[in-house]
C-alpha cells in the first residue's frame, strides 16, 4: 500500500502505552481490548489533527468555495480501520500492535458502528465524504449527533427485536466538541412585526430555545493530507435563558427547555424510504438545518464582506427532502438578519441551494400539516407562504387557467407543506441518483417541474468508496489487484478495467476464485459464531442484504427458496447446486409486514436447515444486526448478488455496486443502477429477469394485474402460497403468515407472483452458469474489472464540476 510519509512505529507504540496509562492508570499488559482501542484511536487522532489544521488553514487562505452536504443521516460505520487505511498506515499499525501483543482486527471490533443512518441514503452520504476528502474538495458534512443511532437488531424466536444503540457509551475518541461554535435555534412562539424607519422587521417572540453545539469528526482523505469535517450537532438547554427563567420563577419553562434539548437529538428515526410525520422529526430537521446554515453564514462572513457573493462560496446540497427547510432558513437569515429585500434574498438562495431526490416512493415524500409546521416554525412558515404565493403566480403566468398544474406543483396544498416542492422551487439543481431514476422523475414523478425548468434537472448516478469496501473489507483481493495492476485503483477505480485481460487466464482465475473461497470461509466462520449454523463454503453464496422493504422483495426470494425445497422433496431427480441463501436486513420498528417477512425467513430456515433428507443442498441464514462492519465481510464473500426490487422502485441501490466490486454476479431486475451495472459488464455477465420498469408502470396506470390468474394457473406458485397458511412453517399458529398470503393473492402491489416464474428461471440459469467453473470465474472477474464507474469518486467529480463548481485544494505539512 502507498506510504504517505514515514510512519514512526516506535513512537506510535510509545504513544499507545502512554495513552493507556494516562487514560486508565494502567500498564498496557492489563488493558482491556476496549481500552487499547481508545488508546490507539487517540494516537491516530494525534496524527490526524495536524492534517486537519493544515487543511483548514489552506481552505481559509484560498477562501475556497465549500459544499455543505446537509443530511439527516451519515451511516459512517467504524472509523479506526478506515482512518488507518486513508492515512496509509494500516499495515504499519497492524505490525506495531502485533509487537505490543494485540491483533488489530480484534481491536477494530471494539469500536461500535457510528450508525447515524438507516441504509442507502446515509451510507451514500458517508461514501461522499470519503471521496470529497480524497479528491481534495472543501466540504462539510452537517448532521445530528444522535444519542442513539440505528437500533441493534436481535433475533428472538425468529422475530426481530430492537435494542438501543448506545454508541457513545465508551466515548467517541475521534470527535471534538466545539462549544465556541454553538448557536441558538428557536421553536414556537409568534411573530411580531415592527416598523422601523419605514421597514418591517419580523421578530419571533415567546419561543423556546435550544443551544446547538457542534461536535467535529475528522474525515480523512486517502494519502493526501486532506482532512475534512463531519459536523454533527448536539442540543443543550440554553443555560442563560434557563437561569433567567428560574429567577423569574418560570420553573416549568426552564424544565421544558431542558427536556426539549434532551429529546431533540435523542434518537434516529429508524425509517428508510418512509416518512412518519412526527413532530419531533420536524424539530430535528429544523434544529440541525438552522444551526448548520447559521454557522455557515457566520464563517462566510469572516472572509467575505458582500453577502451577495454567497453562491460563489457556498452550496447547500440537500440530501433528500429532510433538510429542505434550509431554503426558508436561508431566506430568513438573509432578510431578517442581513437586511436584504425579498428579491435579492431569493436570488441568492436559489443560487446556493441544490436538491437530490432519492426516491419515487409516495410514502417517503414528506408533507407536513400546515397546522404543525406553522406552530413549530412560525417565521419559517410565513416565508414558505410567500415562496408559495410567488411560485403559484409563476405557474399561473406560464400556464394560464391550468388548475392541475397548480394542484400538482404548489408548495402549500390541501393543508400541507410539500417539502419536495419547496426544495425544487428553491434550488438551482435537482438530481436523481441513477439514469433510470432521473428519467422517471423527469417523465413521470416530477414531470411538471421538469417541463417548467428542464435545465434544472440532471442525473448523478450513485457510487461507493473502494477504500472501505475493497481495500479495507477485502484485503486479499485488494492486494491481488495491486499485485496485478499497481495501487492507483485506490484513487482511480477505472483502472480496474486493466484486469480484464486476466479474466480468461486459468491461472489467474484460480487465484481469484481462491480468494473468493477464503472470504467465504471467513464469512462461514462468522455465521457459525453468530448464528450457530454450519454453512459449506463450497456452496453458492447467494446473498440479499439491505433494508427490509416490500419493494425490495425479500419475500420473492424466500418464496423461491420454499419452491426449491418443494422440488427437492418431491422430485428425486431434481438437481441443484448446493446453495446457501444469506439474508441480512433491519425492518423499521413499526413496519409490521416487513417484520413478518423476517419471521418467515427464519421459520423457513428452521425447517430447511434441520431437514437432513435434503443433504444440505439448501441452507438459509439470516444474519442478525446487519450493519456497515459486517457488510464488509459479506460483500467480499458473495457469489450472487440479489438485486430484485420491483422495476422502477429502487432509485439506485448501492449494495449492488459493492457486490459487483467484490466479484459477485448480479441476479436482478432492470431497476435503479442495475441497469448501468449491466451496461458496464454486459448482459451475459449478469442474470436479469422480470418485468421492465415501463411494463410495471403501464400495469400501474391500468390499475394493476390480477394475481389470482397466476395462482390458478401455476401449480408451483399455488403450493408455495398454500404453505404460507397450512402451518408448514408455522405449526404452532397456521395463520401467522396469512397477511403475506392475502397481500399476494389480493393485490400483489410489488408484482411478486408476476415475476415469480422468471425468477425461478433466473436461478436455474445461475445454477448452470456456476457449474461451468471457468466461465463463472471469468464472469465474476469481469464484474470486478468493470465496476470502475461505480466509485463515489466518479460521482463526486460529477457533482463538483456540474453542480457545485468546486476547486481542488492541495495540502502539505510543514
Ligand atoms: O437512497 C434510498 C435508500 N433507501 O436510502 N432512498 N431513500 N430515501 C433509495 O431507495 C436507494 O435506491 C438509493 O440507492 C439510496 C441512495 O441514493
């Protein structure tokens, strides 16, 4: 691996020993693994700090344009290993710890995942931060320092149980509290208008206040001395105000403020692609947005005197609709605090804000009741009203008499504030996250907005960082690749195409497949340790790991497993390659059907794994508590990547890219970024099935299809469905899975039965392909070789050039 500067191994060892002593009053020999983790992390942080300071000095000297990536979620995972990788010290530190008698892998396992996110959207934000720092682009990630992150999942009797994720219990050695940058955020009260010198001033009174205090977490770029900042906000009660309230005898008010501060950052809402409409959630949104935008403006003003220059120095990139209140907050600051008139403020705002859409799922589109919104954020609501009034006038002048346009595009409609509409009205750029997704936005979901301003729309296909998901997660493959083509792929993933020539060479095929086999053994050991199930690393590892959502169709996957099991049991000549079906997924705590699907998977696993008569031909494993850290092991070990969402529903997907990078074959629908994966690797190196997006959308326009036709005509489907309600997988309660049965037979909103036969066919094809060892090796190697496009470095270059207009900065250490 590339060396940044010479690593002082002896000095590092001494520092670790000293840290253990000063932190815990213990000699290193008596330190617990957690204490060693803390001591090592502090030593690493020491190294990061100089680079962090140097980076910010350089940014200030050059007065650079900065992107503020505003996101409710940053699914960072563990920091230590990733920081070592990006400092290019990983191997050296491993050696140093060996000499001290510790195994770096075990020390890494001491670190809790920073799970401040649900799934794809939050992990994308984390990959983007890694790429921004690696490419040397000035950036802040802005989010919330949730006291409890994504819940820990335990499986009890096959059911998901949610446990609190107390990730800060032992402290976070990498973060730094910055009380000097604290700001005040106001909620509630009323707005008073004061006329001074012929101008109206809008003053919020009678409000509750919360002190937003930032914690900075370093984001280390790979081998370039750049360290950017993830700024996560904590809430504290405003002490001065509280004391004042006590003095005035307003005890309850003071207590209320304490409670508000405590609850606001207490917990991450565990919903992915689903909006719950809870008041606390809106508070969280305004809290971190107001704090981030206020702070960004203050920082801007340290170096710039003309507020009109804001768009030249800042872009606020809004990650989905969650942060879109930023549009109104920026307007508030520009008008109420900077004294600008509406037109001026609007011009600046709409050249500073940009919006990324991540989904077309109706249940994910945020709409707040006006009653709630205006009560909680009275001044912001006034501004939204005025934005809406002007926007509606614009619609009416462009489309006179067309009431449908107003209905479809207004920001305030039917007693609701539509956050996506606010985002689009207030942004200079609107992007989707894969080509197909952007096309659907333009042609269907956001058609009216696209027609109004086509130049505003663009596509930025998602990406993932190869530094975490290959260099750190799959060290064997990483060093094999470096051996073959050098190590530049770490920062330039398109170099992987140089591996194509090895894909037809038997010697290299064997090397590659041997690495896959080692990784399968590593995962098999993990499964044995965590699930107590023996799986055979020679079987096909067929994997579906992602959030549990009906549109992702884990149900289709498990129904197919049930079907295959039936075949094995009833047809003695049924020939199948031994396959291990691996699932990992968290379901939102309140999503009943998703939780029932988890129970079904575990129930099917129970029956099949314990049936000796099938001689281990099928194994089913549900990996508990799927998260970033175990994902790294899983991607490295997969043969088949299940990407089987109903076409049109998965905006992009990013797991699909991580599997491809690690040499797995996609078994998928033509959905999201799967389309581009197939484009890159060729249809012959993936297995595609099912309805296409246009077909799904056509059925939907025409009111769906009739699943009963399939039930009546396909005996295999009928058998599997009957087994959902005849107690085969729920002998103690035959009706347990009736809801799943009913949902399929009555509506089948996600076209599971419609795609079933085609999915069975796709699995047969996988089975045949896998038996042809040489061709399979070639296929998986080509998948790795063709995955270059899916680096988040490529995505970020596109954002930086086409949306943000950022310049790269070089950082040197004196
Ligand atoms: O964002 C998602 C993911 N579930 O978090 N959406 N949201 N909201 C999409 O469903 C994925 O398809 C997408 O890859 C991800 C990041 O853009």
